[in-house]
């Protein structure tokens, strides 16, 4: 089980750096959503596969609907 969480953390870290275009944000959002959905599904005794499917769709939609923003370092 520890390997699963270590691998999940690594995948989340790698995917969180992606997302300049709409397609990239869709894919990284879907990946992170599927990972989170599978973890929640497995932790609550439900279906990890079902949780991954729901999380993947939700994450993909959220990623596709967002836009990148440049950080404003002069903002106070």
C-alpha cells in the first residue's frame, strides 16, 4: 500500500506542472482527478475504478474550463 501512495504522489507532482494549453490542462486535470477519485473510492470501501472514472471526468472538465494566469509579483 505504501508503494501505491508513493507512486500516486509522484504522479501528482509530475502532472501538477503541466498545463499551458487547454488540452494540457484537460489531460493533467483528468489525471489528477482520476488519481484522487481512485484514492477516495478505495479509502471509502467503494470502487476505485468508479472513483477514478468520476474523478477523471470532473478533473478533465475543470482543467479544460480554466485559463492560465501569469503571476503578478508586484501585487500587494
